[in-house]
C-alpha cells in the first residue's frame, strides 16, 4: 500500500503556507517546501520565506514549532536542478514517514512537485555541455521563441522568464524528440496523494501580490538583493528570480525605483497566472475555499 501524503498547491500569495502550518499542527505534519527559489540561502525576503528558527538538535528549520524542509539547502551560486530536488525530496518524505508523521508538500513550482509525486524520469536525458554552449549567447526571449517553435504545447507551461529551464527543455527535446512535459517521462506514482488547491479570485490575488511586493520592499528587499548582487553579480540562475532580476536592472541604472517596483508586481502577477494555468489542468486537485474545508477533506483522507 502506498504511503499517504498531503500536497498544498496554488499560485503565489494564495495562502498556502499558513494553511500548511495549520494542518501540520492538527495532523502531526512536517512541511516540505516545493519552491525552486526558497532552496537558496540568503534569498529570504524576495522568496517570501516564513520567519524561521534553526533547530540544531534536529538539523531543521522551524516555523511555529513545525519542521520546514526544502529551504536554505543550497548557496545562491550552486547549480541545483529539479533532478537534485527530486532525489532530496524523496529522501525527506521517507524520513518524515519513518517518524510516523505526515509529509505536507507546499509550493507553487508545478514541475518540481510533479517530479516528486509522479516520479518523472528526468535524469534519463543527461546534460549536453556542447548543446548548452550553443545556446549560451541567446537572450531569454530568443530561447523562449526557439522552444515555442519546437514544442508549442510545452511553451504554454514553462516559465518563459527562466533561461536555465528553457535551455533544459530545449536540451531534452534535442536529445529525445519529446517534450520536457511529455507524459512518457513519468512512471507509477510513489505515493497516495491528497492535493488541496488554493486560488482566490483573481482581483483578490492580485491585490495580495501588490501588497506583498510593497511589504517586501519595506522589509528590506533592496538591501537583501544588493548584498547578493555585490557578492555574486546578476548572471547566476538564482538571480533570475522575480524580485532579484528587477532589482539588478535597477542597480545597473536601467530602471527607476518606481519602474522596478511595478515590474516586480507585474511579473509576479503574470507568474501567478502561469501557476494557475498549470494547476487547473490537474483534475485530482481539490480546490477549497475555507481552512475548515481543507481540514475536513484531510481528516476524511487520512482516516484509518
């Protein structure tokens, strides 16, 4: 019998983290962040990490006394792929299960979540350094245009602002002739999963996003990015994330403070829209409107 686990999904600023903490307290859970940006150390404000405290005894970050895995696991300049996370996440899930606790996967990075839950065989297409070098001089827009030509359906799902992922998708297509998102790349699921989805009405979500960006800037996002920019520059993959790349443009004198702020808001709203497009295709997700509804569904799912 496959072990049961819980996944909470949805676009950014939809309230996933607070719901996950609430459910973790009620169902003896431990949280695994499935977020391709929160893995990086020192990238806290711009990735909307919860305030964490290090538990040196258990070697885990804690939020409101709930263990949080999957955050601060890589330096900003360390290459870290979905394959790396796939291996890491499965190990963490097994450890949580061995303690008799409930693994709660939380995040909006759809590909990473699917790689864990559906056992995508992403490692079957190894890196091709020569092919990657052939793409090195292309802009993000050029990479996306090329991918759109080769895999129009996949182009609707991919993060078009992420050059590293675009290169990987082109590489997989080059090697296999298949889409990066092809169903042929997955095997039998490892787990029996309850997926709970959050997605407020668009107007409400966009208001939250705008307010969150304003709050991030008040909290010190500019100082956070300035320190990273001084140490690493702007060309490493982690600095391509929303909030970080716009700040870097500002530091280079390419935008004004107000333009930078509005770009972060606009790009975050567009990202949320792509997340919603990704998740709404999954018919197994239970979309809920209230925390009580999530608690009731979870109780029913995990009854003996």
